[in-house]
C-alpha cells in the first residue's frame, strides 16, 4: 500500500494486538470496549484473555458475549453497565454464575440506564465531575446504586438526578478504517465510541483496514477520532466477529444462538475458551480456523452516493 508523504513521515502507531494490550491494559485497569451492535472488538477481548489480565473493571452499555467471555476467563472484578444479555438468544449464564455463585470469581455490579451510561461518558469526555439528568425519575436504580445522586438545580430549584463522570484508563474502539497515525473513520450504527475515547486516558484503535492518510482527508465527515488522542493502532481484519462491521461482514447469528448452550455449563465454556482463545496464537489464526464460515458472512457491495466537498 502506498502512503502519502505526510503519512509516511508521520509517527506510525501501528502495533500488533499483543503489544497494544501488553503496553496499555494493566491488571486492575478500568476498561471500556465500546461499539453498538457492530464494531465490537472481540479480537481485543480475546487477546486480553490470552494475556490473563486480572481485576479489570469492565464498562460498557451492553456487555453481551464479549464481556461474558472475559468474566468466564477470570479477567473481571467489576461490571459497570446498563443492560446485559445475549441479544436475541437469551441470558448470559457465565455472568450469572459470577454474580450468584462467585464463579470463577465474585463480580461486583454497578448498573445505570442506557442514557445514564451515555451521560457518564459525556461528562468524562468534557472533563466534568458529573452530569444532571431526569431519566431516573420513578426508577429503582438510585435505590440500588448509591452513585446516582440528587442535587437541587441552582437555577430552577428542581431536583435532578446526577451520574458521575466515567474516565476509563483504556478505551478500545473498533473502526472500519484508520491511518497509521490513528485518524479513524466509522459508518453505520454509532454508539458512544467517540465519547468513551475522549473520556479515556489511553485509546487503542482496532481497524479492519489501514489506509493512506489521504483517504481519511478525502472524506472528513466519517472521521470519528483524531489521531492525537490515539495511543496505538492495530490492524485486525475480522476483529469484530461474531458481531459485524458494516461494509465488511455480517453478524454471525448462529454463533450467538450456539453461545446459549455453550455458556450454560462452565465446563463447556472453558473448553470453548481453550479451543478458540487460548488455543490460537492470534486473530489471524482464529480467522483461518473459522474458514468458510466467515466467507459466507462477507458483506455485499452497497455503495453510498458520492458527495462534493468542493467550494
């Protein structure tokens, strides 16, 4: 791949996944791996499991299979979230075992509404101590979560709920494409990736494709994050599987359905981790083992209309 002069001369942050995790994800870290429905970096989670990181506080609006696998592998001490389940397929049995039985380790929970979590990231990104909101009116969440607190509005006297800022040690964000400096672009469904990244102390960008800086500059409205806030860039095709990456591959629905049975028994789940996480050296080997199953998920071409950025 040819590089523009500016990209070639700029500082490259491109590293293997193993190095990014080793350098930036410490034991005891507050970690967020965001992505709503698609662009969920399972490749990063699996490398964290392989490196046997411990005592992590995992933060995410919807901790589905990705965090269940990390919890089952003994990586997590605490979960900060707003909804948990296997989307469209059932509960997260390993998460339940951790909460109800302390297996493989006890798991502390800190629950918010979806917008409560969004507000926490927004406050963190703005470097504010908290944000007020109305969405907890009538909810039992303030009763079970002492970090949701009321204040009196200094302008109206109204009682408002507040949530504290969330500033993770590390945010891992999966994108469709990035340049070597970390400028990265996303299209399709958006969650709170931008807010989480700006709130975090360190940011790892995982990309399906590494492109020339000129590609990023040619379509600036797709740019999610600027390179100056990014600590490392990882090139990891198929890094979201079994979730999807718009324009690259579809969601593997069969995987989510099969997970229900796998996660019901700890022994089955441990065997799965041995085969598909500990039993592979990296994501490239995982992709080779998946073989034809992934080929069937390859996205069909549906191009957007061109736009004119001229003036």
